[in-house]
C-alpha cells in the first residue's frame, strides 16, 4: 500500500477500508510512516469525517498497537466510566469503590488535567503516598485483590494514540469527533471491559460547548463500543456550572470522601448514581435503574464504599487518613445584588490554573492545595457583599484567582432558566 494514496482517498471524501487504516496506523506506530504524512491524514479526517465502520477500524488498530488487559473467563464483570472532562468533576473517586462493593471490578485508567479541566490522577496525588504510575501487573494485582484500581496509562498501552495525540495537539486536529472517539475508546477498550458508561459533557466548562456536539460525540463512541462487543451507554450532562461545590485537587478529594460518607452535594450524587446504575444494569447486576441506584446508595449508607476507597488508596501506597494540605481560605464577595445568571465555567477552571492548581505547560509542578468552594449555583439570589465562593490560595496568586472567579460569574436582575443536569441517555 502507498500512504499517499490513502491520504488522497480520504482527502477526496472516500471511505477507507479496515486494511488501509490498519496499514497506516501500524506503520505509523512503528515509525515507518513519518509525522508529516500522519498529520496530512489527520487533517483529511478532520475535514472529511469518518463512517462508523471507519471509526471502529481506527479504534481497533490503535488498540492493537500495544498491550491490553486480558482477564480469565468467569470472573466478575470488568467495567469503567469515562468523562469527557469538566470543572469539579470528581465522579471517578467515589464511583470506583461503590461499583467494587456491588460485585464489579474496575480497572480504571485515568489522565491528568487537560486545558482548564481537572485530572483524576492530579487529584489523587493530593493523598500522601498515593501512586498513579502502576505497572500493568501492579494494576492487575490491586484490582483482583481490592476490586478497583485507578492509575495512569503505561507506555505499553495504546502507543499509537500517544503518538497521534501529541501530533493532533500541534496540528489543529484535536476537535475531530472520529479522532476523539478513537483516542478515548482505544484507551478504555485496552482495559478489557465488559461494559462502559460515558459521561459526555456540554456547556461552558466542557470541550463540547453545545448539546448537539456532545450528542454527536456520544453516539459515535456508543456505536464504536458496541461494534467492538462492549456494552456501551452514554449520558449527556450539563457543565455550565461546576459539579459539586469544590474545585481543585485536595479539596475535591475531601469532597469525594464526604460523598462516600453520605454528605455529598446533590448534583454530584445524581450524576454518580446515574452513571453507576448504567453499569449495574448493563452487567445484569440490577434489573432496573432504580434498583441499581438503591444498591449503590446502600454502599454509602453502610460505610462499605468508604472502606473500599481507603483499601484502594492503601493498596496504591497512599494513606487516606493522612492530612491533605489545603491553602488558606479567603472569601470572594459580590458587589451587586441579583440572580446568578451564568457562569463561564471554563474560566473557573482557569482560575485554578492561575493559582498553580493546574498546568500552563507540560511539566509544571502543581500546588495541590489550591482551589475554591462554590457557595452559589445558577438561579440563586445574591445580595451585595454576599460570598460567592471561598478561595484556597497562597497570597501571591490569590488576587489573580479571585479576579478570574469574579469575571466568570454573571449576575442579572432576572433569574435564568436552568436546564436539567442529565439531559439525555444514549444507548
């Protein structure tokens, strides 16, 4: 095969065969196809799109570029969830132990913060001693012993995606639904799953700013998962304001622990229970969504999910009871009365970055103690001088964080129309 012909075929809007996609991705992963030709194909895909069959083939061949987890037959179902990223989205932390308490096993491969959105691994590293760089053998051992594990991808898993993602980042081809789908699904399917649920976010704090774009991505990923024999569903969830009250690293761990102790914010628990219910029903561990939610809630009410989380933390070298450093608090108050009409949630994430809680560039060392607690939600009435948030930041970055936070919140004389937190289910 000739890579130039494959690039030209996609450039002209034709459908590539599975063999053509496999040849191109395989040779690129091995270094036989140079970056400039992969860049050309990525741009052709960005401009021309891909069919469901093409996306499935791209995912499959990216998955085949490296190692994957294989599990013995007859064990507990292997499940995971993936979020497309948001502000204050800490669902993975309470959900993994809750699922493990319900007879499922969760081999969760997570990532670090991307842009304004926070990363699960960064949050967990606020727990003293916690390791996020487990080998595949270590991940397997922890999951089989505890029932859940959360770690970063090893160099063996989906190397084609790692190369291609870095290339997309510098060639303006990141916002491509076929490429996003193949990137996310190849990493998740490398876990050897029986069922997957996707939390596809839309709004000011999400990569997909509109529900329509989020729906298109959700359908693409669900179709790809099903073509690859993994039971896959998705929920479209609103990210026009932070999920929960806490935004940051250590503070989000604290809120996750509170959630496992029955004191979680209502919106965080709504999304967590809904995503978990999808997996219990998909694996036939529950007959209905309502029964699944009750089963998950029981893990919190009984304290077993909190115990399971501590067990996972200990198995990965951490101590959940050790103090987690949180920076000094200070109030952020409003100078006008009215209703909380809108939030630029992406700018709220940028406030955490300004306070060194997120990365401005690769290699930045994070201050895991910074962040803020939102004290208001969309539609709330506020008065002059009322605190909108509590900021946790050292003095040298607190002012910048405060200004970004204030500029992200719009107050008006009329209350806004606030839509549902969970907009739609894609199955």
